[in-house]
């Protein structure tokens, strides 16, 4: 099996984060960075949703040449036609059509019978294939759908020409065990499933989007969808940087590759955060400000002796320059001495002890001690005869 394909939807599902509205230039800048990051497919937007999104998708399709560009469409001829106009200049025009398959969605939203849903899906995939060489079909709310029905409709859309089938956990409801079982079921019960890429698309409502994506690859998914920093509708999508680093660090458990360049992670995360206006929480895995920061004395001492004691990911792997030993009330003498040496001070042991005591007193009043605070302490200690 080749590398797991990475389908980035920062510019579509990510932009569906409440309060996020990217303009055309911002979308293009993010698209260029996603290309540097090495995603295989980028969903540039939903062309039928607005004139601005149409133009942004068309602009990206014309500019980005090393990544396959796609756009979203409802299962409607008019959406497919508009998407074609936006994507036809791409090197490899690709469409993403979705239609819900769960009883809840079919009854209350679509007001269609399961037979009508199959018919619409097949008709729209057939229609799209007249123009697009690649058509991804998504069974919206797949994880709350009847499995046997899902297997039937998936088989039929593949016969109609779909080249990718996606099984989204639209409402972030599933668990890793259940999602893995869904992929196994599809591999076993859909006779033509090997003709297509099988994709996972997870939302994070219960905080399991990345775990579910990992379960999907273990059980036969060949494509993973997600966003940078996990932004997206409601609680967001699977964070691609977390998924990619988990694969890299746990090759023993997940022996799969991607085409991603992990060193671009930090830069990509920063850019998306800046343009989306969505700050990355300090404790966010992989890209949070504290992901490589150590505060407790015991941890700092361990890291100074050997970083692998408390760091499973090296900062360099994801494009962060170095780890950060934060000087605060839990810091020990070892980290303190290391820090003052970095600031250019070589003190005798008794002076280090004196400075360390002054530093400890300060930490009762201040959460984080800055370089300026240290300079003040060190000057005091040096002039204290
Ligand atoms: O979460 C979802 O179901 C989606 C579809 C449009 C694929 O984003
Ligand atoms: Zn989604």
C-alpha cells in the first residue's frame, strides 16, 4: 500500500468555524503553504456557496499545481456545474459531492426515502463524471447510518464512477473501536471497494477526531481528511498535524507513511491561526505554545540531562526551533544555572545559590520570571560583596 493520502479541508470545513471568514488572498496564501506542507488534496472551498468562494476556488485551482484541488458540491446539478466552472482549469479537476445517508438526515433534512437517496447519489455521481476525472462521494453522517444500507449505496456510487468514497463522522459521535469496525465492514461487504480510495473524515465533538482517524487507517482507510489546528464546524475537525506526528512517532503501531513535510507544521499552523483569527490554545498538542515547554524542576532537570526523558517529539521535527525551559516556581537549581549561563553569566557556586534564592522569592510574586528579572537579580548578586 502506498502512502496514506492527506486531504486538507482547512479552506472549506475549517472555514466553517464560527467567526472565521477568509478572504481570497488569505485563502491563496494558506493554499501555497499547504502545498509546501505536502498535502495530496486540498479542498479549496464550496464554489456554489458564494461568489467570493467561487473566485477563491478558481484562483487556487489556477495557481496551485503540485496538489490536487477540489471543491464541495451538494448532490445538485447546479452545484456541480458551478464547481466545474471554478475547477476546470485545475491540472486534475476533482469534485467532492455529499449526500446524507443516516435515517435522521434522510427523514428530517432531505425528506427522501433511502431508495430516493440512492437514486440521487448515483445520478449526481454519473453527472459529475461527465466532466470531472475524479469524483469523491461522501455519505454524510455515515457513522449514524445503517451499515447494510451504507454498503449498498457505496457499491452503487462506485459503479457510477466515484473514485473516492468518504465515510464522515459528521457529528463527531463515533468511537475509535466503532469507526474502525465501520471501515472493516465496508472492506468486507462492498465487492468493488478496492477500486476506490476509502476516506475518513472526523469531527471532534467528543474529542476523538484524531483517535478515530488513526483507527480508520488501521482498518483500511487510505485517505484521511482534516484541517490545520483542527479548526472547523463546531468543535472542529481532526487536526492533521496531530495525526501526522502520531503516525511518525508511533511507527511501531501505525506503520504508514504520508507525503507530508513535518518541518512545515509550525509555519502552517501559525499562518492558519493568524488568518483565521483562531488562537491556538497554549496546551494544544504539537503546535501549542506549551507543547515543548517544561516548568517543573524535575522535568527541567531530566530534559537538561537528556531531552527524551520528557519529550516524545523533538521540536525540530515540527519546525519549532528549540524546547523552552520556563522559569517559574517549580523550576530547580539545574535549570536556573543553565539559564543564567545562556545569558552569559559564569558565577561561583555561592553566588549561584544566592541568585537562586532571590529568584525563588520572586516566583512567589510572579508566575513567569523573564530575562529582565534575571538580569536585575544577577546584577544585585554581583554587586553584593
Ligand atoms: O462532516 C461532513 O460530513 C462534511 C461533509 C461535507 C463531507 O464535512
Ligand atoms: Zn466535515
